[in-house]
C-alpha cells in the first residue's frame, strides 16, 4: 500500500497568501511522490487552496461533533467536506491538552466525521510520565486510549490511526524523539487491536523520515513542523 503522508500545519501560517505560497512550493513534489499526500492547513484556507490546487488532497485538523444547526462557531465535517477536505484529524494531543478534548468528545467527533463520508485520523500516544514507566505501561495507555476514543465504533470501520507519543511532538532540537524501531513495535501492537492504516507522528524530519518509512508496519507519517519547511517536506516526500 502507498505510504500516507499527512502535513499537519497546525495554526500556521498566519495568512492565506502565505499558505498559497507554501502549497505552490510543495505541489509538484506532492504530485510526484509515490506516497499519498494530504495537506491539513487551518480550516479557513481549505476552500481557496482546494480550488487553486484541485489535484492535491486536503484534510482538516479538527471538526466539531455537531454537523448542522444552532451551534455558533462550530465547523462541522460536512462543511469541511464541501470545501474539499477528505480527511479530518481527531483527538490530536494538542486538542486534548489545550482544548479539553476528552475521549468521549473524540468518539463523537469520529462518528460525525465518518457520517459525513470523510476519513478520520485518530491520534493516540502516551505522555512522558507514562513512557518513563516503560514500554508495557505505554502500550497499556495507548490500548486504553484507542478503546475509549473508538467506543462503539466497530472494529472493521475504516479509519486511520496516528501513533504520536506526546513527548516526541515538536521536539526539534531537544533530541527527544522516538526510535523507528520502537514506533514500529507500538504500531504493530495497535494493529493487533485495531486493523487498518497506522501512521507515526512526532518530530519527523528529512533526516529520520526514511528510517520510519523503511518499516513495513509504519503506513505513513503525520508531519507537523517539518511540513511547513518546503525543503524539509520535499525531502520527506521523496522517501515516501
Ligand atoms: P511535529 O508534530 O512533527 O512538529 O512533532 C507532529 C504532530 O503534532 O502531528
């Protein structure tokens, strides 16, 4: 299967014109990549980027769990779909930590995303306090999170899981990053619980992407910081 490479731009860049510039510098590498590349810019840019680059695939970083009605400020999955999103990330650790998203909320979001006919990308991953207790503790944490974030969602439902150890996110420079070997082991563990595509995310860059992608079990990458740097991201796309 083709490797799935998700560019998670988070809350960057601060203006549409910059986002257009960035996609323009990455478009041909994305089209030439053997992997399947999905850009997840801030939601407000989706419509414009999709119409400017109709051949590229786009996704959203989040969606509300309500899809229509009197919910001021909410952006539902159907709205995102209508402006070109095919994927929606749910339960990213930054949403969980900064916006109080619980597993119960994540379940509702995933259901709404699936009902709208979009592909959900569920993020799971252990915090440092858990990882410090070892691999077994980390597996236990991830298994529970997977179970609680997918409660009542049939095991056979098609979705993507991204394993993102929280302590390995945005660490550029600090030297803290998951080894491809440990990432692959956790991904094998996740696949036993939940068959489907499982990605790795957390400080992926042009130097380590190749090593993660070399593992057959790692179905792709969720790339944050490095997806905003065109040279870096182009290099990652070449390895896919
Ligand atoms: P990072 O982010 O690549 O900047 O660590 C990954 C993510 O949070 O999805």
